[in-house]
C-alpha cells in the first residue's frame, strides 16, 4: 500500500530515507503514525544498511495532532500508537539517524529521541511543550529525554515547556551534531552511507547491547556483552574483518553484512 503522509526511498548505497510529508507542520496524527509504523515494519522486513528520518524544511514535526486529542479514552489509544511507532524505529537493528531541520516539538522531539543519532540544522528547535497544554509527553519523552540529557535537564524542559535551540541542544547532548541548514541532508546521507557499508551484523549486536544495557545493571550489561562478543565471532564479517586486518591493515575490509 502506498504512503500518503510520508515518503520512503531506498538509495543504491543501502540508505533508506523516511521523509514526513503531512502538510506544513507535520502533525503526528493517528494516520501519520500508522504510516510510520508501516514504514518501520517494511524496513524491518527488508533491512536497509541505515535509515535517515527527516521532516519538513522549517518544521521537522510539530508533535501529536492536537486536534485529535479528547479525554482519557483517546489518550489510551494515542499513547500506544506513539510508543509502538517510535519503538519500531528504535528497535530496527540498524543505525537510525534523525535529520532535524527545524522545529521538533512534542512527538517530533520524541521521534527524534527514538532515533540513534540526531543531526540538527542550525535552525533546529527542540522541545516538549506538552505541559503548556496541561498534559505530559506521551511518546517516550519522559523516558528517552531523561536518558539522553539527564533527569534534571529533562525535568526542566518538560516542566516548563521551554524550547531549546540547536546550539544548546548540542551542548546538552540532545543534538549530536549541528550543521548549516543547507548541509543537513548531505551530512545525514553521508553518515548513513558510511555506516551502511559497515559490518551490519556486528552493528546490530552493538546497538542492541547499548540499548538493552541502558535499562539494566552494569553487571548484567557486561554479561550481555560477553554473550554478544561470542555471537559476533559467528558472523561472516568477523572472519572477513580480522583476516583483512592481518593481511592488509586496518579499515580495508569489504563486508557483506552477514
Ligand atoms: N497539532 C495540530 N495542529 C497543529 C499543531 C499540532 N501539534 N501544531 C501546529 N498546528 C496547526 C496550527 O493550529 C495552525 O493551524 P491553522 O493554520 O488552521 O490555524 C497551523 O498548524 C500552523 O501553526 P502556527 O502555529 O500558525 O504556525 P507557526 O509557524 O507560527 O508555528 C509551531 C509552528 C510548530 C512552532 C507551532 O504551531 C507550535 O508550537 N505548535 C504546537 C507544538 C506543540 O505543542 N506540540 C505538542 C503537542 S502535544
């Protein structure tokens, strides 16, 4: 089934690009969330090398579609839609990059937080303004934002609704890189392409260990790493990479991704 509120492109270099295209402000309506979930499922079923998620030029995404809010019954439907959709991208065993051009507010910020890495344009603005509507973030903001910027800054942002510009976002770790607006697309695609030609099976294990390790104790995380270290030596790429190093030196291996 075709998409109407986003585009999904697959480039020859293995990079998949998801672009939100829901009008001027990209509200994350139920319909857009449904399409995003479908896109994540499509990517999971036929994995690319890396993923870039981007939005409009001035507005990455303005958050949940406020016109679809109602009472607790609607919230009980919308909350899981957000969690399932953003969780599906977060769970992709590939590097997922958010390229944030402008406003990433509410669910827009939460979608970016569900990505592994955020590249922001100098014009990007992040925020969790839900409190100004008398509500709370429902797309993972209370959890993922705190894990990214720490609990005190997350509380300050979520309790005041203050918006954070690119430079501050970089300083607090909410953005991983800030680039000129005209460089955003190329930078995101170049990083994604570099990752896409890497040892994808090892990347998948690494991503899983880092994400799972963040929700557990250090000892349990280290135990998971020991198991992952054994697992990775069962991949073809580990044999290729080690043999290539011994024969040709570092960084010369050509990986198959398996
Ligand atoms: N859901 C539904 N509609 C939204 C929306 C949202 N999250 N954000 C903006 N809109 C609508 C506005 O109501 C307006 O509709 P109208 O043209 O019918 O009046 C239109 O989009 C343009 O918004 P406007 O505020 O006039 O544009 P702007 O360029 O001045 O500002 C934003 C853009 C995104 C900064 C601003 O709209 C905003 O702060 N939006 C709300 C963000 C938010 O609170 N998100 C969390 C939701 S829980």
